[in-house]
């Protein structure tokens, strides 16, 4: 009777817990969505930055012309004489997702415009990403840790920075795809079900479609498999988790036109093939060990080792020769710069000049992940007690992502989910201990002598029938934690380890229990820490990461002043020039020009053709006549220059000018950087070199600048300009704002 | 030395043979299927070495489909094998259904990629 009552109680608690966690997850999704809406509230529902404009234009094309035209699209409005094969060079995941959502909504008669769908895709997928984090952490440590990790990810500033409403870039869906691929991998590893392996391959396909960062997955998972093999955790579930993924994953990756045959030919994928072979060898060894007697097995080993060594050396020699024959050893430039951070600055100035590719500074870690920075080590330790396949995976994930985030600030984004998972685990464990202590002490104080410490063991949402399971925990403590019901097993392991010295009797249970006051204070402090985190995240989302950078604001003594110069300039171009006119500018503005002004540009943000960019850079650095000749050969009719010296806008073309010189000089040797520097210093005042004062960029930026205030004081460089009165001989100013 | 190695090899071969003969017939059928798939893949590689790899996507999809079915069949064998304690709760029908599903996805992709 008592057992039945207890069982009924347990199912009731179970049901209550499930309903509660459902509502919590719903709230987390709403939180993730709404914290990213600051830019829509403060400015308007507009697409931000530069890259999203290209994605927006591609999505417009897709919704207007359908998918077949999209696959075969050759774009002649960019890279003027060359054009660009859009179908073959774009990662289609994001545009296809947004296009599908738009099509679905429109067929349900909800007439949202393409722009609205594009702007809000990122917040929706960040809600999905936090749910995926819940699932992943639940597989590693349990539902409580899952909820904490999901709540942390919904707000972490690093992820917000790339997924605000309006930031319509690949990472918006790619992070969701990343987490869900990892979740399905861990789920397959835990359950050994081929169904989840299939889903894993399909999720990996979605990741390949969405972002070039998929190489992180296809190198991390083989690393983890290798780690499991080397630490003796090989099991048949590992084979089922990894082998179908490699075969199906390679095929699916080859299906995406951007990747194509790179899926089998570039070094970034070789790790997966190598580990595939190693896994098969190990599986074969285990199989033969299983069917042979130990003596015979030893004989087999000596035989195979002697023969196999010779064959191995031959194969390795061939492989090494193949790989060494290509100049970059088969790696692409960006991957090489990840492994050797100094590579890009030495050989490829284009990659080095992108501000997102710079290494991050220490403060940016605290800005981006805040409180999680010191919860992560606690989480790593919590993963080791006990160590399971899943927790070794997240440890590996966080270690590799910390390294890569240190190389490139853009990859802080990949580090954020790992940090949230670890912190979620740590926080959940801490809450566990504190609440258990409080409950135990309370019960003791109130005089219940048979207070089952095991009863108040977890704040986890999936409680168990502890009275029944307590005996099982003693038996299972000996076996390795690689069973099917991993989660329950883990909770029992935690309890069992805490009660290491206990015998079969319940009365001797000794869980980690702290004094009452300590636990209460500890709980309060943790809650305060969480509050600080929330305050910081909301501040970061509102102030730091919501600027659409196409609309600028500044606070003057008259109040808020809004600069809409970019859009006004593009609108002017759109309405006052011929449809076929070509516009030259630095590559930063290419995407925006084609999307908003609808004119053909010479170079844009795709930066795939270094020589073409160098041509534009040379033109900007040369004197007027030479520049005019270059632009004439490219059929350019308008030149767009961004100048911030009047209002104090710091990221204008004069500040970027040295990169133009470097990139131009990388291809055309007559442009030499020292010519533009006086004593190694970059200046534009009267001490500047004649080459600098005569170059096209200087002239276009400062033409008639002296008329604004009589002295020509540049607010960004904080000096008066060197050459004040000059006329443009080959160019004509048609518009300024 | 060579003599004893030769004798050892023979003894090893015999024990392997006798141990393998003890496996159930269902598993042997799956093993036969795996061997067939690998053999087909080898034939394709030899053919490519002779004729050249021009439609590379066709070659890739052909070889990977053979390797893929081999891998999936091995997964099925793992799940159906009664000696595997980890999978004793899994009904063999479910294992086979998963196998068929995964094969469907694999062959759909192959068809798409074959050109």
C-alpha cells in the first residue's frame, strides 16, 4: 500500500515536473525572442550591417523567381566585368529557410513582407537554439541543467550580437543547426539508435547548407571518437553514432554546391576519413577478440602487427607525398589562419583586414559571456564526476572553442553555447547541493528522524521512486556508465558517489550536506549573480549590439540626431542614375549598394577576387589621372566615398585607406605603403607626403571640405587637413550629404 | 622462426574459422551482404582507375553508396546480435525499420547526386 502510494506520488511529481518544464521552456523561448527586439524598438525594422543586405537581396530573388532560377542564378550586378555565380558560391541554408517561412506564411494568407520575415528570422531561430541547448544539456547532465543552460543561452550577449532582429546573417540559423547536430550526435551515442543517427546526418546537412563553420563539426566529432577510443570507451554505440554520419554526411555535404567535391578533397575533411578507418580497425579488433580465445588472440596480434606495420608505412608515405605536394597542404586560407594565427597577416591581407577576424581582447570575453566566464571551469569539473561519453564531448567542445575564439573574435559565437552548457551544469549542481542541504536541515530541525537524504536529493525535474531505486544504485556503482538509461544512472551515480561509504542500509546515507545558513546565503548569492548576468545581458542587447549601422545616431546638445546618410545616398543613386551605371566604392559597401541602390558594383563584401579588389585599391591610391584611367577601363560612372570627418564618424574610408594601399600594393608593386606615411605615421595634415595629398581618396574626401568651417578641421583625425584648396580635374562631385 | 609463424598462422586461421562457424545464420547472411557491398565498391574503384574519374560525382556516389550500405548493415548486425548486452531491449523489428529508413535516406541522396 505504501509502495503504491509512493509510486502514485512519484508519477504525480513527474507529471507536475514535466508541465513545469514545458512552461519554463516556453518562457525561455519568448525571452530569447524579445531580448533581441531592441533595435526594432529603438530604430525600425531594418536590415543591419553589410552582409545581411546580400542575403536579403538573394532572398528577394528567391521569393520572386522560385528555386530553380535561384540555383542557376548568375549575378551580373556585382564584380562588374566578372559577375558572380550565386547558386554555386552562397550557403543556401539561411535564404532557403527564410524563403520557406515566407512562402508558408503567405500560403496561410498571412501577408508578411520578405523584409519582415528576414528581420525576424534570427530571433525565432535563437528561441529554437535555446530549446536545442536544453535538449543537449539534458542528454549530458539532466533536465535541471538543461533548463539553466537554455536560459543562459537565451540571453548570452555573444549570441545576441549576431542574432538581433535585423542581423540576417548565416549565424542566425547556423548556431541552431550546430547545437541540434551535437544534440542528435550525443543522443545517438547514448541510445545507440540508428534512427537518431539518420536525424543526425540530416541536421549536419542543414548545418553544411548554412555556414562555412561546419568544418568545426566534422573535425570535432572525429576528435571525440578518437578520444573515446584512446581512453578505452569504445562501444558499439560509438560505431553507430559515427560511421553512418561520416558516409551520409560526406554525401550530403557534397550535395551542397558551395562545398561540392571539397567534401572529399580538402584537408579539412581528412580527419573524419582517417578516424573512420581507425574506428573500423578498432571495431574489427574488438570483434576478433570476442570470438577468439586469449592465446589465439595474442598470435593474431603479433601476426597482424608485423604485416600491418609495413603496409601502414607505405600508405602513410603515399598520403604524405600527396598532401605535401599542394602548396597549402590542402587547407584553405581561412582554416590555415585559424590554426596558425599569424598566417593571414603574412600572406593574405584581405583576411587580415576584416575586423571580425582579429583576435579578441580580454575585456571582450567579459562583455560577451559575463558571469559564465567563471562558471565554466566549475562546469568542466562537474563534467568529470562522473565522466561519460556525453560529458567528455562537451569538455572537448569547450576546450576547442576556447582556443578558436582566442584566434578570431567572430568565433566567440561558437564558444557561447559551450559556455552556456558548462555554466548550466555548474549552476544546476550548485543549486542541487544547496537545496538538498536546506531540505535536509529543515527536516532535521523539524524533527523527522528518518529523513531520507536521498529523498531531497535533487532539484531536477525528473524525480524517481527513490525508495525502490536505492538498492539498484549500489549494484550499478561498479559498472561503467555506458548504459541505455544514462540520465537516471547519472543521478544515481551522483548520489552513490556522495554516499561512497554507505552500506546497504538506508540509515547510513551521508550526502554532501552543508549547514543551513551557508546554503541559504549561497542560494541568495547565486540568485544575485544571476540577476547581474541578466542586467548585463539586457544592457548589452540594448546599448551595444542593437545598432543597425546603416542608421547612425549621435547625441548633440540639441538632443538625438539621426543620420540616415547611407540610405539617402543609395536612394539618390537609385533614382538619379541610369539602371546600367556602374558604381565604384570600397568593397565594404558593395552589398548595400546592389541591394538598396540596385546598381552594378565593381567589388563587394564577398572578397573572392583579390586582384579585382586590388585594382580598386590602386585606383583609390593613385593620382587623379591614373585613377580615372583605371575607372574608365572598368566603365565606372560613379564613385562612392564615405567620409566622416565632418561629424566624427570614425569608420570612414580615410581610416580604411591604408588597407587599400596594402591590398593594392600586394598585387601592383608600384603602390608602396611607405610612400603614404610620414616617418611611419599615417597623417593627412600639412606634414603628409605628396603621394598621400595627391591620391584620389584624399581628393575625393576633402574636396571643398575647407568650405564647411573655413579651416578644414577633420574631427576624426583631429587635425587640419594638409591640402585645402584644390580642384578636381577628372572627377565631378554630383552629390554630397 | 618462419616455421613457427607459419604454424601459428595456420592455427589462427583454423580457430578463426571454427569461431566464426558458430555464429547464427542470420548474422552470417548480413555478413555476406556486407562483403558483397565492399566487393562492389572495390570493383568501382578499379574501374575508375582504368577508365578515369570524369563524372566524379557519379564515381563518388557509387562508391559511397556501397560503403554506406555496408556500414548500415554492420550497424544492423550490431543491433540484432543477441550477444550484445547493450541492445537486448531493442526488438529486431525496430532495428530493421531503422535500417530501412537510413537506407532510404542514403539512396535518396545517392539518386540526387548520381547525375
